C-alpha cells in the first residue's frame, strides 16, 4: 500500500510538470489535428473549381496535358510529379525544388525554392488554377502539426518528444484516475454539470481523459512514426519485418533505348488497362536527370483486408516497359501498416465513423492541457490564500 502511494505521488509529479512543459505544443498539435481529420474533404469543398470537372468524352493524353501544365509553370519549374485522379476530377501536375542547404533557415518555408500544383481539366486541357503549396492553408496546418513550421530535422524532433511525453502523461493520468473502489468508479467517469466550475473542470479533465485514452494512444503511437526512425523501425519489427521495406528500384540495363518519343502515355495506358479503372489515384514520380526508373503508386478503390489498398509499379523510362511491381496483396504486414499509418492516425481508415472518433479525441486532447492547467492554477491560488491567512 505504501509503495502504491509513492508510485502515485511520482506519477502525479510527472503528470503535472511534464504537462506544464508541453501543454502549449499538445494544444497546437491537437487543434491542427482536428482540421487534418477532414483535410481532403475540406480542401475539395473550398476548391471545387479546381478539383471537380465534367466528364466530356475521353481524357486527353497525359503527355499533352503535362505539356500544357509545363507551359503554365515555365521552363524554370520542371514538373516532378503527376497525380491522375478518377473520372470527374482534375489531374494535378506538381513542380517542387528543395533549396540549397546554405539558404535553409529554421523556418519550414525556407526549405523549398518552389512547390507548385497545377490543376488541369483532363477532358479539354484547360488549366483550372495553380496553387503555391508552401502557403496553402491545409499544407501550413499540416506542417504546423508535424513540425511547428520549423525545418523537419528540428520541428519533427520537438513534436516527437512532446508526443512521447504526452503518451507518458496518458499513462500517468490513467494511474492517477484509478479509483480506490467500485463506489468511486461512477464518480470517476461522470461530470457533475450542476457543480461549481472548478468541480466541472476537474471532472472534465478526469472523465474525458479516461474516455479518450485508447483513441489518444493510437493517435500518439501512429504519429510518432513520422518523428523517429527508431520508433517506425520498432513497429516494423513488431509486425514481423526486420526493417522498413525499401521501395526504390533500379531499372535493368537495356541494349537499346528508344529515345524517339515520350513513353509517358504508354506507361499510363499500361497501368489503366491493368487496373481496369479500379483506382482513385495514380501517382507518378518522374525520374530525375540521369535516372531511368519511374515509380507509380496506385490507390485502389476497394479495401480488401482493412488496410489502405496501395500498390507500386516500376517502369523503365527509356522503353516505357513495366519491369517490377509490388501489389498490395503481396506486401509484408509492416508495409501494409506503414501505407495505412496516416489513415489510422487521422481516423480515415474506416471512413466517417472513425474520422468522427478521431475528431472528438483530438478535441478532448486539446482540452486536457487547458483543464489540467486550470486545476493546477486553482490549487496554487488556494495555497497562496492559505499561506497569507497564517
């Protein structure tokens, strides 16, 4: 019994001071997380004129659409990525370039020389608009969430450390919440709305923290995979993989390369025939100068085993031929998790019901440092009043 009292005292001390140290960061991460739960839906709503198009016949050849997008950006911004969306949606052509190290400061915005997305109607070739992704609201929100708008090596570590501490606070908070007996259990999971605000605040911190605990822990555990390689590797190992799967492939040597034409159309056509229209997005990473491998990643419409259905295909840019592939069904469990990690983190894994759970959990997580601070501040003031009265 004495040991348990000391253990709870240590847990209380850690819970208090770690909470005060990281509270502001946790509030920022949680509030931005609320937005990111529905970022795709919100982006589509506010940018309907960019993403939604009328189906009028057959889409134009991708190489032709890419030439139009390139003309819009100019020669100084070569296109690096293509996103071919399902019918009724525009195609997106992206151009990005990272700044030289000497030009990068602590600010996230200093990392890129440019990062633009061009939205093109695939049926008539009309450019619908260009977005500077660096300053787009949803990207800024994501970078604030992931790295506090700092450069990744700094910001992601700061966020990761705070989330690790938050994970510890969830555990210590649960230890402090544990009731002494069954009679106190009912009090521990309810809120006395008719009581004074201090009591309501105390109940909200304890009860809501208890209810949100499992979801908050899942969100924290999945979020840490972006901050720490050792954490990501640890989950891979738990799922049966010794280390993260290497997705880079090198095109095999060829005797003769056909350089007379652009093989982009042939590669896209091969994919579309292979997939038989069962895709939401085909993403193409165009090879750098001197490289010959073009990787395509495909998000399929159906979920066959609960994970995000993502497959990889590799083409030789010199010949346009498919030389390797890693389809979802043949991926190891670790890679299935890693490809689905963002969907688990944001609650998107099973659609609207889990998204709403993630949203509510994020709101509660944002409130916990605030209600916790008010509890501490109230006790502090009470001690001061007692000290002055002596």
